[in-house]
C-alpha cells in the first residue's frame, strides 16, 4: 500500500476531515479521533506503541483550526490550542472508517475466516520439526489452526517435554490446576475422567474456568493396540445446524447459565466454580465459544424449575447433532503425533480401551491462550510476508 492524497478539507464545521485519494476514493475522519491519535512524542510513546495523551485532556467536541497537505503523503493539522499533529497517508488509509476498510483490517488482525467441516475432514498435517524451525511452516500451522480449528503435527519425539518446546515456539503455555503439562493415562483414584480407560464423550476442556484455555495440545507418547481412538467435531458447524434446525433450542443454550464445578488436588488443591453458557455468542448471535463438558457440569442448576426440562431437551438435541455420523471425525493418534486444536470450537472425545498391568496409553497435554497464539501468528506473518 502506497497511497497518495489528492485533496484534504475540513467538513461539518470542522468536526470531520475529508481525504480524497489519488485512486478516486475518499475517507472521512472524525476530528476527535484524529486528535486522540496524534502521533507526536508528546501524545504517543513510540517505543511502547502506546498513547500518552490522557483521556481527561481530550475535548470530544474538538474541531480543526487549520489543515494542510504536504507532498501528497502527509496531512498536518493545527488544533485550536495550537497543538500540531501530522498523519502519514498510509497510516490514514489503513484506518479508513468505510465498511470495506474496516473489514480488511479485521481480516488482517484477527483472521476471522472459518472452514467448517464434518466427517469429511481432511485432517491437516505438518511435520513437528518443520514448525519448530521454519517460520513459513509455523505460520501455515497457526493460520490453519485458526481457520480449520485443528492441525496434526507429526514426528515429535516419544518422550515428555515436547509440548514445553512447542510452548516456547509460540511464547508460553497456560498454567492450570493440573500443571503446566499433564499426563493422560489410566490412574488409580483418578481426579479427572480423562485419567481412566472409559469412553470420553464430546467436550471442551475447562469450562469451569471463567476464561477457558483457547488452544489444546495432546502429544501421543504411547498408544494402546486396541481402542483409544480420538474423535473430534466442529462445534461451530454443529451450532449453525442447531440454529437452523431449532432456533428455540439454540436460544436456550446461548442464554442459560450452566454451573460447572471441579474440586480436587493436582498441581495444587482446588475448588473451582463457574457459570457458562453452552454456546457463547457475539452481538450478531454467532457462536464464538462452546462451553460443554458433561463430566464437570454441576448438580447445582441455578434456574427456575420450569426451565429445567426445556434446557435438557435443547442440550439433548445439540448433543445428538455432535454425535451424528455426518459431523464427527474419528482418527487414532500414533506415537510422536501432536494434535493441536481450538478448544473454544472443537469438541473432542475418546473411545474406551482396556486397562493392563502397565500403562498402555499415554498422552501428554498442555494448553495455550488464543492471545498468545495470535500474537505469535501476527509476528510470523510480518516476518514471512516481509511487512514493515
């Protein structure tokens, strides 16, 4: 992007600035926003990329006193108190308030595109060593993780500690009450249903936390010969199906606060309680996070008695859709595989397997927050695409 400015003028009694671009398009900028985002050293700390201007000093009714165009690449504004601000053309163009420009910025910053899937999932696979040491491969991994919701990394060493390396690659792992990493295997007096040999129904991890981990990693160190297959389902795809099939059920699951509980001892002792909606939605009613774990759903249910049965009916319909053959994808991890997936979107489960005198199946697990993952993705994008 190397835009040039054809003309600049103040509008609406000085409350707006209109920029006419050389390509024939135009942009309108509210003056209060321009003054709030002055880039001079007094108003902006460049070393931190942070605003120094305190909000109490901002006049929300501010107007332009004088505006000039310098060489088609910069505009200069003098404000009523004689403070001077300069704005580069490229900086302004990227922050245009048009719907198209705002959509482009959302795409650039957040990668909102989603590729929905069911039993037809073509599980994306990338060698573990590639994403560890090649920025282009790491960028592809994280972009695919954001878009599809799941990526399988292959060829990791079959020992504990590989997920710690993966955490360092993106930034750092999320610490929870089960530790920085945790071992999924059959344990006596298990403090989590995952630490048994039984079937695990479709679930997201840790809805008992107010901010559940965004991304989950599971590293297969040892795999049982029979059973233990992994299952995944695209919760956003299924939510969309439910919304079309039964809008009332969708409304119940996206508005009812469900109690979750987890009490025990692991990394430390804990007694966690939380309320979550099974389907979290944004302002447009679109699903942005699934919070569903039947094992930790509390016996306490803080709703009027007459709303209980309709909730169960709605949840049963959602659960039936999750488990339908057209929606779920089944695969079996091999030693050295690391499955990485969006814990806010992808529900996962496991088929049962037989216990033995020795540990027959061993996975190491870890979490990361989406903030950490997206931070690394943006840095890799800048490096790979050579963006300034």
